[in-house]
């Protein structure tokens, strides 16, 4: 409890420092600090529509942060969430607009499974190169994301175009496959229930299953894992694929619940923001929920800052970046955890 409270205190101090530093930039842009932060607060939490949008953003972050956490706690650094999220989104959209004669509930199930499979497939190559050919998964997962995103962009533009102009998208999925909304007309959907269920399932997996125990041992105590006969390569492979599947499933829920199609130039900052949320949450399952809520409010508030004040978009982005940077610095697991992770990764790739 003491450790958890100290972590919360560090995060609050970090956010306060970031807000003070950001205040200087806001003043230089010609905006009053109180008014600017009031807009952020009101836009993110001060109304039902703002709260719904914050929760919608937090839902997507829950999938990506949980996916990263699953890999990281097993000693694997999956930084390829962007491509895995895109792959899951595209395959879900393809199922959604390709099977219009199928009952809606079945389309939802098939699209969700396709999204999870797409995310896992996107993580397969980096996982294979890491385990078999001893190549760093940090580089391969990041580089493969660019390949996947641009490949999908080609498919949308030349194979499945449904709109013209600067942004090209696939056809809209079957209306019967739209996820029910919890706070209409905002796109906050029942996908949040699935996200929280996955967090609970992962917590149980760590505490109640053999593979969960093996993942924890490889990530935290690789030496004891080897003495216990745990196959580190197998655990790393399973963790990477499970990580990709969760992130891909998040992309599928974005299509089913909010976008209802795949956009070729859709911004996938949700993947990298999920990494930040994972560290803010201490890489712990139940820590992800408040961390993602905080990140969702921050993103929504920054967006409102751009729309309703004279603060330039670049300054709003800097404000967001400062808060994220200092929050991660305060919540980062520290040198000992970092060294442990590095040694675990070296054992897998050695």
C-alpha cells in the first residue's frame, strides 16, 4: 500500500510540474493560464459529452496498454502496436463490409476474432526473429509497423476505396454490426466492458495459471526461471503473440464501435499512448484503468484546447507531451526493474 501511495504521489507531483511548465508556453501564446486549463477540464470532464469522449479514448488505450503490459512483464518490449492495431482494424472492417448478409452479432464475433488474429499475425514476424534469429524485437516490431500501415494504405486506396479526397476509407460495415453505445450520440460503446474484462482476465492469468507464473518469472527473475526449467523462448513467443492479439482486438473494437470503417490515414497514436499509460499504471493490470482514464482525459482536454482557445496546436501538443513525459518519468519502474527487463530480453535473444 505504501509503495502504491508513493507512486500516486510521484505522479501527482509530476503532473503539477508539467502543468506549471506548460503554463509558460500558454502565456507566450497569448492565452490566460486559468482559461486554458479551464477549457481542458471542461472539455474532458465538465460535461456528459466530454466525459463520454474521454471514456471512449480511455477504452482504446486500455487495449493497447494491456497489450504492451502483457509483453513487457514477460521481458519483451513490443513497440509495434501501431501496426498491430492497424491490422486488427482493417481485418475487422473487411469482415464488417464483406459479410453484410450475416446476422449482426455473428459479424461482431467474426470481426473481433479477425482483429485479434490480425494483431497476432502482425506480431508474429518480430516474435519469430527475436526467438529464432536473436534479432531485437524493439527494432523489428517498430519497423514492421510501417510496412503494415503502408501496405494497408495501398489496399484501401487501390482495392477497397469508398471515398475520395485527402482521406480514403473502406466501405462502411453493416449497420447491424455497430456496437451498442453507452452514452449516445457519443461513440463510447460497450467495448469498454470487453476491455475491463480483459484486464481482469490478465490479472487472473498472472495469479492462477502456469503460463502466467512463467511470464512473471521470465520478466522479473530470469535466473530463477532458467533454474525452474522454464523455456524463455516459448514464453517470449506466447507473450508477444498475446500482446499483438489484444492490441489488434482493440483496433477491431474501434471499427465496430466508433469509426465503422477503416481509414487509410487514421492516426494510431493510441498505440504509443498505450505504452505511456502502461508505465503510468506501473505495468500492473489494475493500474491500467486509472492510467488510461487519465490519458484519455489529457488527450481530450488537449483537443479542446486547440478548438476553443487561441493556443496553437503545436503548443497543445507540447503541453500533452510534457505531462506524458514527466508522468512516465515519475512512474517508471526504476533502474532495477529496467536492468531486470534488459537481462531477461538478452537471455531470450542470446
